[in-house]
């Protein structure tokens, strides 16, 4: 039997004090009416004003070097912050991708000029990034991308399109995975590069894709002879696949893969306590052991990332189990509340439940489908 070894993390008193500080800040924001808790807020709840507040407190890019605007905190402290933001259902989507993966990407592969130009803006909550991966005919099979950049004087001309681009309508830039040389059928991952594209230049068109709720978060983005200067190439030309896969470890392993429906989970438990429904409470609380185990796995990955270790296998496991759990929360709430239809009279519960159900189909798709992830996990198990 394969033994999966992930470190156990014990929070220090200083880390717990930081958690209390974050909770107090969020409580004040909610009580002041600055935001209303929402499910899936890391993907669909954007507020540039709230992101700026976090930037002012040093809570964006907090693990990055001070020379680039960061606070040089540990990955565990960042995990605590992220966890509390998600539990509160705070509107963090505007800066989320830049903080989670674009910053680390630039720290690892970017030029000194790129780091000095973009990272301080990101930490201030003033520069947002979108991710350009999926295409209409290249989702799980990302090696099938057709978006192409060709050499021109001083840079590249980009043509093609991306789909399901989260927050592109409010982002300043997009990191686009594209082909910079013809596809090699013997190795389809060759010849890809990553370009940072200004989303406000000529040739870029952004079209909304609305949720079932009517909310606008996803987008289709078209590039027609978009000029990208050489200084906006990330890392090495032709190394885009390797660089992009390194990003996915950050994308797949965080608490956002576990806690998208937590605001609903928490509120329903409080309501069941209020009406003294012990059976309903038992059913809801039966989910806690699964939540606790996935959370510990996710925290362990954060520690491994802090140590610079390869976590692609474990990150895929976190994402697979975490998004399955998020869906299970909404289904359990449906069964419990079927006995208490009066609880839907609560505007908060009704809205959170609606968000969880209508956003739910995307939980196991975004960041890699369940089927693809389990293939990665199977290969990881074999190689152990």
C-alpha cells in the first residue's frame, strides 16, 4: 500500500493571534455593511475596493520579498488569511489569481524588471491578473491549444482566443499560454510560451459568459494581432508548459478548493442550533471529519510549497477531494432543509443555497476536471 506523507502543522500562538486579527477585521467589514458573505466568493465576488484594503494591510503577496512589496510571511500565515477570507465569504476575486499564482510565477521565472514592475502593484491591490489557459477546443486537453504568437519587431503578434477566463473583465493583464512554434506531434507540450497581455490594448475583445444566476464572472477573450513586447514574455520562450504546470500546484491545493460553500454550511448549522434540530445537526456535523482531513492535507501542501517541494500529485488529490466535499455540502443542506422549508424564508440562507447549487457544476471542472485529476493521482501513486 502506498503511504502518503504530508506534514502535520501546529499553529503557533503568534499565528493564532494573526487569525484573531483577521477575524476582527472581517467582522467589522461585515457589520459596517461593506460586504455580504457569499459562497464561491473567491471566484465570483470581486470588489477592487476590498482588495485595496487588503493591500493596505499588507495582506496581498504577504509571503513575497519586501523588496517587491511583500511582507516575507510564511505560507502558513498566508493560509490562515486565505482560510478566514473564504470562511467569511469575502469578495476577494479581483486580486485572487495575481496573489495566488501570477506573483509566484514571476518570482520563479520573471525578469528583475517584471518583478519590480508588477509585484508591488499586485501587493497594493492595484493590479489584477486573469489566467489564459482553456480554449473552445482545448479544456482538459490543454496541449490542444491553438492560440499562437509569431515573431515581429520588438515582440510578438498574438492571435486566438481563451474561454472561461475568470475575472478578465476587471483584470489589467492576462498570462496567456500560447504556441510560439509549430506543434510537435511527438511531444505536444513543446513550443508553448507564456505572455503577459495587456487586456486594454487594441485587438483584445472580452465577451461575458454569465452564470445561471445571471452574474458575470467568466469570459471569452479574443486576440486579433495583439502586440506583446518581448519584455512581457514570462520565463523562457518554449518553456510555457512546464511553467504553467508549476502554477497549477498553487491553483489546486488551497483552501478555496474546500471552502467555497462554507458560508452556507456554517449558517445552516447555526440555524439548526437555534431551532434545536438535533437530527439535522447530526447530519450536517457528520461532514466535519471529511472537512478536517482535507483541510489538514491542504495545510500540509502549503508547508511543502513553502519548502519548495514538488506537490503536483498531492495538490491534485486536495482539489479532487475538496471540490467533491463542496458539492456534498450543498446536497446535504438540501436534504436537511427539505424538513425545514421555513428556513428558506431567511434571505441569507436562500441566497447562499442558491449560489451553492447554481455554481456547483463548476466546482469539479475548474482547475482540472475530476477525471483528469484522478489520472494524475493514479500516476503519482504508481511512481511512489
